[in-house]
C-alpha cells in the first residue's frame, strides 16, 4: 500500500519510529479494523485509529446519539443528538482523516450476524457495553482466527486485554481464549450498567485510547502484545495492575 506525499507528511511521526517506520504505516493503511460500539470506548478508539491511518474502519452500532452520551462519547457532538451513532462517527472520521474509508454497520451484532461481520476484517476492537455482545464477539473472532482487543469500563475501573487463541507464543503454547479468562457470563442484573451505576467520562477516553494503541501494535508488530495479560486500571487510585492468565484446555 504505497503512501502518497500527503500521507508521508501526515504520518511522519510514525514513520520516524523504528518500531513502525514506512512498512508499519503501510500495514496500517492496508488494515481493516472492525470497531464494535461507537460509544464511550469506541469514540476514542475510532478517532485514534483514524488518525493513525488505518485504511478501513468498520463501525457496528444500532444506537442513536443521546444527550447523556456526550459526557464521554467524544466522537459525537450536540448537533448529532438523535442521529445514528454510526453516521455521526463516520462524519467524524472524515473530518479527522480523509484517507480512511469507513464501513457503516447500523445494526446490533449478535449470533446471527457476528461471523459474517468479523470475517470481513483483520482485527476487531470490542467496546460494547453488555456481556452478550462481548461473548458473541469473542467466540466469532476465535472461530474466524481474528485478533480481538477487548475492553470494559465501570464507574472508576476498567480492564483491557488482547485475544488471539489461534496463535502461539514464543514457547509454542496457544494463547488463551476469552472463556479462559471469563468462563461464564454473570447472571443478569449482577453487574450494573453505566446508566445505573454511573461512569467517569474521562476513564473511557483513557481505555479507548489504549485499545486503539493495542490494535496499532498488533497491526505493526510494535511492542509487546497484551495476549495472556489482563490490564486493570483503577482511576480512583491512579493505579494499574496486571493479571496473567493461560489457556485452560
């Protein structure tokens, strides 16, 4: 994927990085990334993936922008209230980087369409806000052999990890699955939603940006993967912790 003179200037700070360089930027341009959810996590993730020069970004969301979203879903603005989140997000991407193509999927990802959606992309970033979708996305990515960067937030806390159970680590051991980390969905009502419990808006910006960073690392090969490591962030205490987890079977 040859870079134009304009793109060479736009991505100059990437290109001078030894770990990215021209080849890494070309990989970003060739990449197809599916972002599930254009909300609190999806907003910064989409924005930074677009700014980084990911060639094609697919956006899946069936919701519309509401006024209560704007405290954290920064890709949308007041004028977008009532508009489909996918359309609002696509317009923001066009404003950020005209070199990026957006594919809009104005629907809810579920067991009936997950496999077809995931199959069309190289890597998936899941910023959904419910367990049904998270398990559905993880299962579909595992079946399709696609890398998944998944994140979750609640009140002051968040988690982030990368899943690629179709690959092996340096020792030849298969990376773990989502169900190795979370074997079963919690009972309905056990974990309160953001609407019920609240959420510190800037927290989604921190974790959504980190989610984009992990996607960029997986595409370019820069840095160390989060596969097999769950990163936990307590924003109230300003503290990160890491939990290592393994393939169970």
